[in-house]
């Protein structure tokens, strides 16, 4: 039976419609497949970046006794895990915190330069804060080779970072040290913790460097006292408070002291001192209830310069104490100069940075006085330290004047300091 033209045209239209539909559907599958690939890649990328995350990085300070006889102490401050800082004094405490597990090794630094190693032994609580006791060795006396233990499978299953500690060479921290000639493996290693998932800190030994560099004059002891006599065999001077890092996979340490140009130090020191003078005057103006006025001169002045980001732009930290005087009465006619106020001082800490034209810019300031130390403690610089493991340094401060000293960590930005961590809480 012959087909009519209408049927032929209708069949052609149907075939064309089916082909067009199939073509569109094929493009739809292609787009869907492309979106699926993009989604899978996006889901895999965070997992890969997460696997590349380095494990816990612990920050602490080591207090070396001034008498050279007492045992050094280690105070845990913060632990960096997955990009966030936690209070190391309570992090994974069972009952002692993870930062003070026996055998943990901390590399003690001065402005980023290794000066020694602290191996945690015993731990105790003092004024609601944990303190570690152990063995301190200067960088010249290399500790025994680190024994890398296997990573627990259970820790890998829950994707929590795990670091490995050096095998301890002493059975008890209070025991007498073994002679140097005795083999390091004489004493047994500490028993493993009860929790198999508990991360263990350990710092890898950096390549030894010759200790020939002298400490710059600007790097004075934080106490502001006169220079001490010849230091003992240890590179770290007694009575110092030094930053310490424990990290099995962090970057190699490098120094952050800024090298002054011959005519640069007096110029920048005067510039940062002028900023400090202005900040004290501003503080007095905004605190009308003060009974005393600041004197015209500073004492206990400490000026330290760092190159925190290795960009050849110095960050200058100025700390000082300002004696107080009794201001003249507003209606008195006497010309007698103001008398010093006993046991009353102003305290100032300023951080500045030079701009492209060499002018000093204020990044941060903290001013307080003897009557307000309980509410606004004095801020003292400890050192510059790579707390984040980025190869760049942050500024570590200690507060004093309150009931319990606390520690604050700041990152230096282009215009201000950004607080990264405060052991006293926000």
C-alpha cells in the first residue's frame, strides 16, 4: 500500500525528533559525567590535603635556673593540631597532658637558632598548671639517635596525627645521670601509654650547626639585668627563658634575628622609643584617675629586632619600665621638681615595623601601671619562634603582674599584630 505524503513527512519528523532527542541526551550524559568528575576531584582534594597535614606541633618555654644547680623546667603552652592551637597544659591530659609524656624531646631555641634539647621526664602540677622536669643538654652534646616507632594502626584509622618520640635514656628523671661513656640503651624505654590512639610528640634532630655566632647586643636577658659572667658549658645562658618546639615533621629551624646595618640601629631605636613615649602619654591622658605621672626617661629598656618573614623588613620590639613621679599640684606656686613615687612604675611594650621609606609604623602597643597589673598585666617578650611550622616566626610574650603568668602568641601582619593564642583564654 503506498504511503501518503503526510505519513512520510510524519515519519521523517519522528526520526528527526528522535535523533535530536538522542543527541541532546548524549550531551546531557556528557555534562553529568563531567560534573561527577569535578565533584569527585573536589572531594578527593580535601582528603589529600588532609593527609598532607603535619602532626601536632608543641610550643613550650624552658626556664633555665640562674644558679646553674636547680633543674630546668619546661612549661607547655600550646599544641597546633589541624591548624588550630590548643592549650597544651590540658590537651589530652590523662592525667598529665600529652605535651609532658615521658621521653618527649623539645628543641630549645634562641630566636630560631637551636641551642639545646630538653627531654621530658617527670611532671608535676603547680598553681593549677603542669610543669615538666627533665634533662637539658646543649646543642653541642647531641642526644642519642631517635628511635622511630611504628605508627599505631588504630590512630591511622581515625586519621588523627601521630608523632613519635625518642626512646628515653633514663629510667627516672631524679636519678643520677649516667656517665658519658655508658651506652645510651642501658636504661629501658618508658612503657607505652594505655591509650593506643594517644599521639606522641618527638622532635627530629636538625643538622648540627657550628655554634660560632655571638648573641647580638640587642638580645639581652629578659630580666634586664647586667651581663653575667662567662656562661657555663651549655650554650643557653642560666636564668634565661627560652622557647622550645617539639615536632617530628616540622621545617628545619632558622634564625630570625635581624642584622642591623651600621647606621640603622641607633636610628630605629630612637624611632621606636619615640613611639613608646607617645603611647605612655596617651595612656596617662586616657586614665585621669592616676595619682602619678611618668618620668621623662625609661629604664630596663630592651630593644630586639627580628626578620620574622625573611623579607629584610625588621620588626622592632621595645619593652621598658617608666619610673613615676608625683605631679605638681595645679594651684601650688612652688618650683620644686616632682618627687619620685616609691614602688610605682609604668610598663610599656611596643612593636613597630619600618615602611618602604624607612619610617617606623606602630603594629602593637601595651601600656599599664603598677595599680592596674591585676587587670592589665605587663607584657614581656620571650622570643620569636616558628610556632606554626611555616618557616616564618611569631612573637611569644609572657604576662606578669597577675596571679598566674600567662603566655600570648602573636602573628605580625602588614598593619598590626594578630593574636593566635592566649593561655589565659580570650
